[in-house]
C-alpha cells in the first residue's frame, strides 16, 4: 500500500511536460529571416546534427510550418551537393 502511494503524484497523474520551457524563445524568431533558403548553408548547418540528421522540432524550437521549410531546404541543398547526406566520420 505504501509503495502505491509513493509512486503517484498528489493529483494522481504523471509529470506534465512543456511547462518549464514556455518562456523559451523560438530559435527561428531570433534568426531574423522570413523564409529558410536552401542556399544559406550556414543557417542550415545549425539545424543538422553532427551525424547529418535533421534535428527535431522539439530540439530546434521551430513551428510546424518552419520545420517543414527547413526539411525541404535541407533536401534541396543535399541534392545540389551544398550539404552532405552523412556526417563526417
């Protein structure tokens, strides 16, 4: 009985996510650009991991619309050989 009481929070629910980073500004708004362009390689590299993967929205702080623009721009830059498909080994 004591074990069950310790595991539950006072409200009976699990820990809520997202409350700690509400005041965190989005990275996209701090970049001061209207649209993400595939030719701006320095900007695109900020959102790509060292393995060459695109970082998730949760990590980048971008909205759904801007994350979609980022993914399209990265794919276009890779197709034109401006960005590598894999990270450096």
